[in-house]
C-alpha cells in the first residue's frame, strides 16, 4: 500500500519540527513537506502532491482561509485544520468547515510534548478523511494512551464508498403524521446540517432535534451561524424544554439529549446517563428516545461521520415504523455512521446530501395527507 502523503502549513518553526518528528519513520504516512505559509505550500504542490494537508488558519501572507480556498478549488486533497480554535475563533473555524475543510484539531487541547496523544489523534483524523487503513504508531504508547486508542479504534469504521447492502424489510406500521425530525452527524456534519436545514424550504410544522459531535466552544457559534441561514429558530436545548414546531434544537456538549412525551407534547430531557458511551451527546440516545416517544411519527436522517454512533438508534426507529434516511457515500466527508446504519438494514432510503432536506419536507406533507385520507 502506498503511503498517505501529508503536508503541513504552519508559520511556527517549533510546530513544523514537532510534526515532522511525530511522523518520522511512519510506515503508512509520509510527511512530504512542511511549509511556513500558504505560498510555500502552493509553490511545492506539484512535487509534494499531498492527499492531506494540516493547515494553520493564522499565518502571514496568504493566510489560512485563502490557502484553503485554493486547495479546495484546485485539488481533491483533504484539509484538516490544525490551529487554535477558542470560543472567539469558533466562527472562523465553522466558516472554514463550510468552505471545504474536512475536520479540525485544536492545538490548545494538546501539548506538543505529548507526542503519543497528539499523534494518535492526528492519525485517527487522517484515517477518517482518507478512508485509508492506518495502523497505530510504532512506538509503544503509555497504558492510558493504549486504552484511549483502543476505544477509538473500536469505534471507528473505515469508509467504504461502493458497497450498499440490500435493505431488510422493516415492519410496516400504519402511517402517522410526523411529530418530530431527528438528525445526527459527526465529522463533516456542520456544513452538512446547514445544507439540510437550508433546503427544507422554511420553518417546519414540527420540531427538529439534532446531535452533532462538537466541542463546547463551537456550539453556540454553530447555532448563531445556522440562524443566519435557515428559516427555523435554532437554539441549544435546555432540560425539560418543550419542543415546539418551527424550532431546531441542538444537543449541548457533554450531556445526552433524550426525547420525552407526556402523550400530548414533546420535551427535552438532558442527562449524563448512560455514562458508558463513547460519545456524549450520543446520536443513538437521541434516536432511541425518539423511537420510544413518537415511534412511526418520526423522520430521521443520519449524516456524515466517523464511527457507528446513531446506527443502532436508527434501527430502533425503523423497527418502530419511523422513516429513516442515510446520507449517500459519495456526498459524505466520512462514510462511517451512515454506512453502519445501511449495513444494519435500518435505512429506508439513501440520498445525496442535497436531496435530504426536500425529501423530509415532502415526507411530512405525505404523512399528513395519508393520515387525513385514512380517517373515517
């Protein structure tokens, strides 16, 4: 197998030397070049020919955003932002993700002296965005690092873009008017969610509940950004908040978003339980609670993301009679979560990203008309 060709762009000589050391002698990833600015990367692009670029957003000269635009416009290389992503910088990071960056790593969360932890995270990101199998670092990590990596590797699913298994017949349940739309996403999710919500065509007559794997500094900025683009009101959900039509509710970081019904209205219940899950919030928790709360009156879509979170929950929704949609492989940044749902035969329809919003809108109308037609 040919090595994954990696390039780094960072104006800090310390960062360039550290990353060079991280990937020295790696048998499956080759650091083909370390540039101090965007201009230097582009000057060496043909000879370096990278598959993945680690890109700092804050550099003199061309700058990270303009460099990103040039990479996206002229190549198929995947860009991982390797920068400082504090709360005040969150909107810039989200803008970069919208403009084509595949993922990000926050420098502030790592000490560059903690080589094993940083290398493990970077390898996981590189593996995810390329869909290539990459083994663990060849230097034996600490026991804690090994345990953390085992969890991540156990969760990760290598993207497979071609194979789609035939769908298992799902128990048919009498059509019910839609009461809730639930969406789940991870890597590549912010721009994907924006496109789905934008393409809904207006505020929906039902609430929308979302779990997006996202670090704390970004969530409020993400909600604000969505409010600039979509017709529905977007907010971070609160515990025991009633879920209202025309609103989009984002799960807060570090708590699970459960859907609760009193028979008439829907409410959010936020909890640390179940505590043993890798992701918090978890798409599985949201989907499974929606299956219990509204059953066939739910529409669910599982979007781009690494791993398998949401697949089991989508199976519960499908078994309850909900309408389940997975994003297609060719439009995913990482075809992991949707792929597992398809392989579990929990998906009624696989759609490209641009078709998911209009399909949800049509389904709400179809289900409502069907229910009205079946009334005595």
